[in-house]
């Protein structure tokens, strides 16, 4: 390609989901030229790809919204307590239209390689569609759950029926009506989809490796109390969310389980169960529920009691009861009729811990003790989370040609979850090492984007061309990350939080467990202390940025 056919911009963004759209909005207003490169043919990111039946956000609509423009907030009204995938996709489309963002998005354009040019101090991007891009700053707005994990089951390719993957559900929907369907997996996607699939299928067999904790969503109109609080003081509500632990404005519980009687604990639990809100269940019961095995075991048993009450067949109920991990250490789920679905005559559960899958065959699924002929297999087997979204997309070569996949061979290394030593002018939104998936993503995304764009503005004002985390700062952040996770129960579960769901992936709690508010104050402090932990270069006139 000739030099004239290279697209030159200040900032290139990968992804046009929740993060990519807000980045474009902020970058443009800050006077940067920017382009977003999006593999899909429309905006939406996670909400574009996850079209499976029942796909919804587990954070209430009062909280899962952009907050950067009060006029946008006033212009959009959510119809339910928890929004469906189509409504969130419509919202993101509405945002793209309102700020005319589509003109800076190149759709159906995957980035195929990214290389830092040390001489030019620019990133060079090859794309799978159209001109390559040269940019000074490169921002990954690639989401955390974007790269579906291969099924890792022998014989998947020989199956003669239809195969669907929840994270790549076809636009036109799936043919399930009156058919024999297998769902493999019982994570959040499966738990949302199973009740609706069961209504359509002639027969549904669910293959469960690890049972999950799920609470009823009690979906309906937006929560009147929270909606009223938001309406009364929108700015205050949003600000409180930014400084909260999970990105939802709820003060943490202060009483410990052992300070409460059995009756008081039950009362609190029943209230949380009736609220149908994960953040309430995770943070409002008692102070030791999330950090202490004993405090946690009390919650876990109360949930198991509920499962046994709903599911009529005692053996199925017991198979659905999670014992292997603390409540909250694996991402818990919100459901609508999930457990009751197992009371339907057309639904069976296969417990893979007792009867593991041997292979997928031309006609269905073969386990150690049986075989199940089906017309459709739905893989709800999850994602190569957090790092997959960055690494699986394309090779990224930083200073000295070092590959990000090599730099992260032992697990993801970042400074603040936002930057990587050896990769100048590269930023990650909700990267590993940030609270991201342990928070309300809407709040985290806005914070990361604001922090990144504010830094770019400051660099420009001070005349610097590059910014790069030092190895020392990165090592310190990784140490802090480990110290924080040692104080939680997340390390005790085999989950996508720790990389355990992908064979061969290095293990370690990837998100920052210290909370959204504390993390925000650290990010602010880094900026306020002359960009502590960063090396800046260029003809800069002042150290302050
Ligand atoms: P998850 O939560 O990773 O769930 C995937 C499920 O698939 C889980 O039950 C896995 O069992 C199961 N799985 C994965 N691979 C296999 C194989 N090879 N055989 C049998 N079962 C398997 O992904 P989701 O898409 O449901 O949810 C991801 C997040 O999106 C969710 O947490 C929310 O934050 C939104 P395992 O537990 O690994 O034994």
C-alpha cells in the first residue's frame, strides 16, 4: 500500500461497544482525530454478539447506563428493571446516532496485527478490510468476555445437527422449536437461556459440569425506590456509584454474621432473595460474606435450601446445589425460572461430575454412562475472559518487537489494568488488573475512558509524544493485585476470573478486587503525582500531565 492509503489518526480504538462508543465521543470533543475498528457490522460489542434467548444485563437499568451527559439520561427511558439484550443494543444504537459516532467507525474491519514503530513513535495496524491505520495512541475497547472459548470436547466437528454458541448467536435466531436440544454449560448465559429453550424444545438435556449459585431476578418495571432516588438527585446517585465498591451506590454491610442471630440472618437473606439483585446479595447480608469462609458458608447453605425447595426431584436438586466454591467466588447468576425449569417433564440434567462427556458424535453427546441423541447442541461454554479479548484478536508487538502474548505468557501483567510496560501509547479499557468484571461495567468503562482521554489531553498540552508504564510500577501493581485477592474468596474457585476455565491458561485472579472507589482514587493519585510509574518522552515542556 502506498503512503497515501494509510489512514492517519491520533487515536485508533478497537471495538464499538459500550467502551468504544464513549471513547469516540470523548476523543472527538477533546479535539483528537479518531477511528474505531469494529469486527461486527454494527455497534454494540458484547450486546451485538450475545443474542441468545434470555440474554440480559444483571445490573439494574438504574445503574447500567452512561452518565456522562444528563441530556442523554433524560432522553432514554428503560422499560424494565433488568434490560434485555435487544433493548441495550437499541440504546447503544441510539447513543451512536445521537452523537453521530458511526462516521468514525469502520465496521466489518477486524485488526489483524498491531506493531509499535519505535522510529516514528506510532502504532501501525493492519486490518482485514480496507486501509491500514497509523496512530499515535492505540486503545483496546475489546470487552472482557468477547472471545468465545472453544468447546474443548472431542468430536465437536462431527455432529450432524445444528450447533449454536451463546456468544455468537445468529441474528435470525436459532431453530429450536419442537427439537431435541442439548445445552452444554451452566454459567450465566446458560442459566438465562435454559428456561426459554425449554419452552421451545421438544426435549432439553442440560449437561452440567459445575453447578452455579443463581438468585431470582424478579424482573419487572424499574425499581421504584432506586428510580426515585435517581430522579431526585441524579448527579449525586452517579457520583456515589463512582466511589462505591462495585459501581452501584450501596453502603457495605457493617455487621458480621456472628453478631446476628439465626433468625436475623434468615430475615436479611429473605429480603435479599426478594430483592433479586446480585450486588445486594453479595454486599448487604453481613460484612464477612465475601471475605470469610464461615460467613460465606452461611449464605451458600441458605441458597442451597432454596434450590431444594424449588426443584421437586431430590437427586436433581442435589446435583444443582453448588458445594465446590464459595458464593460470589464464581460469578453468581440472576435467573428467571431457572431451577423450576427442572420440574418440567421435557427437561433432564446430566451431572458431568458423575458421568463425564466422552465425546460428541454425529448424533449427539456420549457420556461415560450413556448417549443422548439430539438435533441441536448449544454451547454455553463461556469465554477466554479478559486476556482472550486482547490476545486472541491479533498479534500486538511492542517496543523491540516483543509480542504481548510473550509478555503475558505467565499471565497478564499490567499497570493499573490500563497500560502494559514495553507497550508505549497502548491503553486497555477494563483490562486485567482493573476492577472491570467485578463491577458495574458502565461505571468502570466511563472511569477508564475518562482517565485515558484526560491523560492524552494532558500529554498533548505538555508536549509529550509517548507514555509507557515502567516495569517497576507494573511489578508493584501486580503485587498489590495479589495482596488484595489474597483477602477475598475469589482465589478459591476455578473460574474465568482466574483463567481456570481455559486449559493451559496461567492461573491467578485477573480483576482487581480492591473495589471501584479505591481503584478510582489510586488512578487519580497516579495522575496527580506527576504520572507516578510512567515514563514520558518527547519534547515535553513540563513534567506535569
Ligand atoms: P461461564 O460462566 O464461563 O460458563 C460456562 C459454562 O460452561 C460453565 O458451566 C462451564 O463449566 C461449562 N463448560 C465449559 N467448558 C466445558 C466443557 N468442556 N465441558 C462441559 N462444560 C463446560 O460463561 P457464560 O457465558 O455463562 O458467562 C460468562 C459471563 O458473562 C458471566 O459470568 C457474566 O459475567 C456474563 P465449569 O464451571 O467450567 O465447570
